[in-house]
C-alpha cells in the first residue's frame, strides 16, 4: 500500500485524490503500460465521455494489477494525460472514487493535443509497488 504524505508548507490537495509524496514500501514494482478506454475486444468505451473513459482505464489497471496480486491502493505514482481542460472535474471525481486520502498516489496531470486515437480523452500511466506477500508471478511468463 502506498504511504502518502502532505507536509505543511506545501500547497494542499484540498480534497483531491493525490498525495504530495509517496513512500514506496518493499515489494515488486510494476510499471503499467498507458491504459485507455479499450475493452477486451479493442472497442472504445465511453466515446466523448471522459468520466466513462477514466473509469474504464482504471478498471483496466485494476485487472492488470490483480493478475500479479496487486490492488489499486498499491499504486504509488500515476501520470494522467488528458485532452480537454473541461474534463478535469470528471477526472478528479473518478480518481476520488478509487483513491483514499493518505494512500492516494503521487500524481501528474498533463494536457496533451491528442492521444493514440482521436476518440480517447484520457490515458493513465501508473506505477505500483505490490507487497511481496501478495505478489504472484504473471501466468503469461
């Protein structure tokens, strides 16, 4: 589990789901490929809807981490690429539903002019540290 902290003297998250710093505990570090709103058949989920795309992207991350014994609260850092500034409230809502204060990952939000397909509005790139006692080797190895 990520051990997040928000020290005095630094701007506060003000209820947003991220930590200013995260201490990575012992365990296996898992770098996840950028996740977009593709379902298992390669179909785009939530075209035009950043909130739906954020949910699907997080669901994809959840499935990837679960394959090696991980959970969302093992994420220590996440970069979020997004297209439209007006989607930030939706992105933050979804992030708040899945990450609790005190264990939320360190986070970077980067507005970009485009992603791999024009239908995509958001892409997540997380890094997780899965405790050794839960880590299992992936079946595909």
